C-alpha cells in the first residue's frame, strides 16, 4: 500500500477480515504496539524490534476486529515506546497531519491518527496512557476515545504503565466510531440516556488558548441548548499543579519497572526527550510512588464526587491546535506542560473520555471532550454518534 503520509511502519501488512459482520467492508490500521502473529513489533524503537521475537499470536482485540469483518491494512508509527505526546520519532520520522499541514499529529498514536485523517484507513487502533489517543484526535480532527481503565483487555499489547494503559481508537465517522466500540467492548450494553448535568471545570478551561476556547464556543452553546446550562466548578480546588507531578511520577515508576530489565540487558538507543525521561524515571523511589498514589486516590475521589448519576464533564481535549513540526524541545515544553495537565486527569482517575472533532482555529482542528463516570463508555459512544451525526444538532463534525 502507498504511504504518502509516512504513517506506516509496515504498509505491506494485509489481513482480510471475515466476509460478514458488523464491520464488514471497513479497513483499519493499528499502532505498532499490537501483536500480529509472525511479525515483530518495533514499538517506535529499532532496538526493541531487534531484541524481541515475532509474536506467536495476534492480540485478541485484533482478532475481534477481523472476526467482525474489518480488514487490517498496516501497522502504524508510534513515539518511542509510546512515551511522548508529540508524534515526532527521531528514528522513523513524523507522520503527516493531513488536517493541519506542517503541524505535528500528536502522539504517541501518531501514525494511527494520520492514517485515518488521511483516508488510508476507516478507523485505527491506538493506545492511551497519558493522552496518546485523545491528543492526536484533537490535533488531526478525529473522533477518539480513552475507555474506562480495564474495560478492554490489553493482552498482546506492549505495556508502558499498566495501571494507566488503555486501548483506544480513531474514526472520521461517528457511526463507525460507535460500531467499533460495540465490537471491542465485550460486555457492551446500550446506554442512550440524556445528560442531566453538564459540568465545566473552569481550571481546565483556563489552560486553553483564547482562540481555542472561542473555536469551541458554538459546540458549548449547542450542548447547553440541548441539555441545559452547565455548572461551572473547580476540578482541583487546591489547583491543578499539585496533580501534575504525581501523574508523571506514578506513571514513570511503572514505566521503569516495565522496561528496566530490557534496558539493562540491551542498552537501547533512545532519541531526545525519551532518553532524558528514561534516566529520570530510574531515579524514582518506592516512597515517591507511594506519595503519588496518595494524590491519585484524591483525584479519583474528586471525579467520583462530580460524576454522579448522568453527569458529564466537558473540557477542551487539548489547550490549542497542533504545534508546528520541528519546534525545539524548549519551545514545546510550555505547551506540552499544559497538554499533560489537561490530558493527565482521566489517566489518574480511570474515567472514560471521548474527543469530538467539533472546532477549527485558523483552519486547524481542535477537539471537545466529554468525560463520564466509570463504565459509562457506551453512553459516551452513543452521545458522540447522536450529537455529531445530526447536522441540525449544532455539533455535527466540521473537522
């Protein structure tokens, strides 16, 4: 298959799905963290591929999609070991963002987002540990979901930080986005209730660029017209900053333990940014992790407190559109800090979050996110389809 967007590491991979099924006639791509029988995953790092054998079976989620009739059409690039949010890989290059030319696609599920945004696949699989589906979805103008943690089994997927890792997916079409969820969520149960309470966290929205907030204003008005005026709250009454380092530390502690033996044995090469993070996480102690987990419990309790009944939290998926390709690490750091403050909340809490492609700023996509209580993934998928699949709703996809 042609790869004009540099989104595939294995564009010749092709497995036809079943002749019939709910996804028959669709194509999908998948992040190069998922096992395919007889193939080696590179996980964004050449030394990983060199030091790991071919998989002896497919990841179960891949088999579920194939059995549902979807055709697999390639493995996609990822940031190194999925440990970045930008989508720029020093070993394999940066997949193009077809909806924001010259801008990064976001990561770490960069190739998966690029492939769907560019029409090379109907939908794609990614993973989301700290924002790696939601952020590319916002940057590339796609539907994207981080499910409730633990809702979809991670068997056959490279671990990053297991208590944060989730399998998510991208699509351009809200109906297909929902159909994929019906296949991947094994105990799927329809949920078509209406939100009874919209919650707008002013501290999260304060991270947002003014232009992005303005670009999402029409979507907020449409939600208000349909479900009533939102209630403004502080998500973190003592400030968001005290939650940021515990997020990094709890995640980093797990990443080090997942990969320290491989690093010690093979001394792999890492690119800029990832190399420094790998050095830093090796210094984290059990006491650091215990304190981070104490804060994590507070975050979970706050989300449980807010998301009672049919409550729905509404936030910008990212604080702005995709930055330009090739920015220096220093130039990206401030933006990355705001992105991770925003995207790190649901990894700490474990709640499901869906990003909707409903805004444009100077021609570039910006996403709006809906967050629900634990286990309400079906509700979010139904809302994504019902809100964005109706042209008269005011939330129809414009990205």
